[in-house]
C-alpha cells in the first residue's frame, strides 16, 4: 500500500509573538514493514530545520523563528509504502516464548516500557477492575487481544470528553475519549500486568465505506513486545491489528515522547487548526 499524507498545523496567536523555538515529530519511519519514499516540510514564516534522532528512535526537526509573527504554519507532505500481513491472531504462546517473557533479562531490557508514566497511570483498583474483566494474563498475546477488545467496547469515542493533557486514570471513569485515551489506558493495564508496551503516533487511512475512526488528525495505538515476534501493533480505538492502514511516525512511553509539535515563544495565547489528509496512491 502506498500513501501520500498532507499534514498542516496552523497556530493563530492573540498577539504578535517572537523568538519562537519549535520541535516537530512528523516524519514517518522507515523499518522492516514501512518505507518512507518522500518527505518535505514547509514552514511559514520561513525557517530552516535541523534534524536529529531522539532516544526512542524518532525523527525530530527543530527550527527557530526570530522575527515577530501572528501565525505559524507547519505543513508536511510524506509518501510512504507499507507492506504488512496480519498474523498475531494466528499465533499462540509457546513454552519457549513464555520462558523468555518471564525472564529477568527480558524485563530488564524493556524496563522503559514496563514502568508507568504520568499519562498511563491508573489506580490499582482501576487496573484490577479491567484485568478481572479481561481474564488470565499468563498468555500475553491473548490477553493483549482481549484487553484491546474490552477497552474498545467500554469507551465511547468522543472528541469533547477529554483534552490533550488527560491521563488514563481520568479517562477511564468517564468511559469516553479519543485514540490517545484508549491507548494510554491500554498501556497502563499492559504494563501493570508485566507486558512491555509502547505508544505509537501516526496516521490512519480510513478510505471509503470504512468503520475505522481516528483519521481527523494524528492517530495513536499500542505496540506490544512479544518474544520471538517483536513489536506488534494493536489499535484499541478500532479493535484491530495495526496493519497496512496504520502509518507509523514515532514511538515512545506515552504521548509526551511523540508529541507532533512542541514549542516555546514570547507572547499571548494561541489557537491551533489541524488538517490531515491521507490519500491512497497504490495498492
């Protein structure tokens, strides 16, 4: 599958601002299943970017705007090719996989994805409630699939129910939120039962006559580390495995590690307008 993604972020400031320093994470990854074919960034007011790779392997572009400006526009266009086949539902944990999964070395290696974070924090009673409803966690593959389905059935997708700073423990009681909330709740439970899992930021291709949701802006889902297989993507917002329709930008412990655009400036308040378009170029 080959896609072209256009992503535009426009900040409208209440007053003139100056000395704006920004970091963007909008460049899709290249890995064993996804290949970035083309990428470019347009910034208004015009600015050059300097790129580096962060601790989690994400592309980060930094730029500085010294002059006064009333708005800031960051537009990126990416062309990506994805080739991935579904398989996780066909795999069952073996004795060897379970031995690795329960080993001290495995847990030490993925410790960053086993610790709770401010975004993924859930109270113990919340974890116990969800885990009890899902069932036995001894098989990490089946538990992850069952947890994804349970979260999907328990929450209502509502863009007005939460905000960008909502934590998992806040979203669970109201049983509503967006893909970021679904993902943080799932991460919180997986880590609490000892399954390494990370946050994925990217895009979702919905297409025509699709029941998938979450394509209005960047999308979020979970990747679970399965011994002998690697990172497996699961999308609790849609209760599906993350396959050819999921375009990966970055991964981290939670949203804070992969925030698409972060910055500081001198001035007043702001409003943000986001437009994302994902076009299928070739099957």
